[in-house]
C-alpha cells in the first residue's frame, strides 16, 4: 500500500487565509496584527485555537464599546457577527471567557504596553512645537487581595491629545521613582518636555531625561527635596515681577487664579540642568466669598527662557494634570477600574493597558465624552472594530 503524501502547502495556505478576509475589509489590520505579533505568546504552540493578536483586537474592540470585564469581552464576541469577528482575525469558534481570562492573565503586561504604546506613538499626529508628556502613577485598587497588594502602574501621556505612550508596572516591594526612569528610557521622547510631580523631582531622573532620553523637564519642588526647596525659595522673588497670569476660572463652586514669576538660574540650585526657577501663586475662594486662600508652589525647568517663555511654561504646568483628568479619572469612572474583579496574574495590568489604548483612540477620534462614545459603539460592533483598526 503506497504511503500517503505529506505536504506543508495546505497548512501554510490555511494560515494565510486566516487574514485574507480581514485584509480585504481593512488594509490597516495587517499593520496592527503585525505589531501585536511582537507580544510574546505565553501559550505552548500545540493546542492554540486563536492567535494572540486576534484576542487582543477583540478585547480592544469590546472595551471600546464599554466592556469592563473578561465576561463582558466574551459576551461582546458572542454577540458580534461572523463578519466582525473575521475582521478581528477570528474565523471559526468564538473565544470563551475562560480562554480570554487565562491568556490575558499570563501575557507579559510590560511587553504589551511597549508594543501598543510604540504603535500608537508612531501613528500619532505631529503637533507644532515641542511635545509635552506627563508622567504619573495609579494604583489599581480593585485588584487588591487578602495576600497581595494592589498593583501600581506608571504611565506617560501626551498633554494635548492624551495619547498614552507607555505604561509600566511598579515592582511590589518598590515605588514609582525607579519605575519612571525605566519607563522613560523605553520611550522615544527625544526633544519632548516631560512634566512630573514632586515625588519624581530627583537628580537621577533629571539626568536620565537629559542624558539618556534627550528630553527636557518641568519638575515641581516640594518638601521631599528640602535643600532644593530652600534654594529655590531663597531667590529674590520680591524683586521679580509677575510675568504671566492665567485667566480666572470659575467651577466646582469656586474661583481660581494663578500667577507666575520666573527667574533664570545658571548656578546655585545644585540640581542637574536646571535653567529656570518658577514661583506659582495660586489664589482660590468659594463663589460669593470675599476671602482668598493663597498657595505658593515652586518648580524648575531645564529649558532657558528663549525656548520656554512664561505662557508656554504655564501651559505645561497646567497640562500635567490631563493625565489625571483625561486618563485616570476615566478609567475609574467610565470603566470602573477600581471596582473591577480582575485580579489574577497579569490581568489587572493588561486590562489597564487596554483601557489606556481605548481612551487614546476615542480622544484621537475627537471624542471628549468617553462614556457617550462607548455607548455609541455598543450598538455597532463594526464601528468598534473600525476604531481599533484605525490605530
């Protein structure tokens, strides 16, 4: 009896046809899937039913439509039409909640952050002038268990369009400070100005930004750096005029105004690369009251006044809080991150990354109300996939 022939052609053709229908619908899909191929797959080769990039695209599309959990992602996939799933790269069986939970619990969260952040940054529009990037951390409180602390992640987000360039998890027995430097070294931020809060006003961080990242900084100075704070306070502020004032803002039951004094410093602060010291005077009062409360805050900047004039410095200092208002707040309120029951393995960080990417995509599409944008996509799976595949 003649031996049967064994050919590699049929399996190869089967793998190629997995993406053929997708490519016909949207030529951008191969770019996204190719980028996601760089994420290490934690599964053994034998027994894989779904490609890892396809599962990630399904999760991104479901979260873009408002999904908050692995169960919700699986429900979105179950309710999607075969055409929608084919655009995500899935042609046969719909992935179950157990599959999504097990795979996402084992993915290298930092690797996923790097791949998606790099992919978004490469397709982000180029703004006129110097790009400003805010760096701050957030604790995923809902992932706390009886024997495990809640994971803490730090993110880098552009000021204007709130695009998340990267995120990294802090080691359980460490803090944000070394994690921020590791995150920054992995980003392409040459020429950008990075804003940080007082925790990260560290000499090593300033040197990392200037010498390794080729970036500039604006750092708030507070009591955690008592020597630097004293030297900044000792500047002759009484003799310095106010060079910029923000318009008075009314909201949340109060009025608020900010004024800025700036001095050029070339020596004396003993802080790496500091070129300007800034005094910010904040005045607040409840609406209807005649009593103003005054708070004085200091900051340092590595750029000279010719490259960072007062108005621009003020916009950078104010813009730093976009990371809280446009990213962290939305993750908590719209996506219920602090109430999420995803706690196993890398799941909390992976879901935080997916939420970051979805928020960035909605912002880039011109949406200011993320909750409303999710509701709109919930009734149109095709449009959810369109948003993801536009990345």
